C-alpha cells in the first residue's frame, strides 16, 4: 500500500491539501489578515447584548403566521 493510501476508516493525517498550503503561505506572507479577521469578528459577532433592548424587541414582535405567502390581512378577507 502506498504511503498516501490508507485503509478504509483510517484518516491519513499526513495529507495537506493544496488549499491548506495556499492559506498557510498567504497567512505567513500577510499576518495583517489575521488582525483584520479578528476585527471583523468583533464587529459582527462579538457584540454586547443589551438585555432591556432584547426584551423590548421581543414584546414588539408579531407572531409569524407560519406561511409567509399569505398575510393575516389577506386571510381575514372574505373570498
């Protein structure tokens, strides 16, 4: 059996894809990309939640009708 091949059910941990090589080289050449990635994560994902605003938003919401194509006003009309 070739070293690149592995028996069924076993993962060859020595294999590194072309994409992984590319990303590793890119990050080595552009360390600022990791800083940009971190800043973007903080901007879009790591936000502090204002619990009062979250509760107000929950109170102001309208229950979904379960089928988005028909509005509750359309269903209230006599056909």
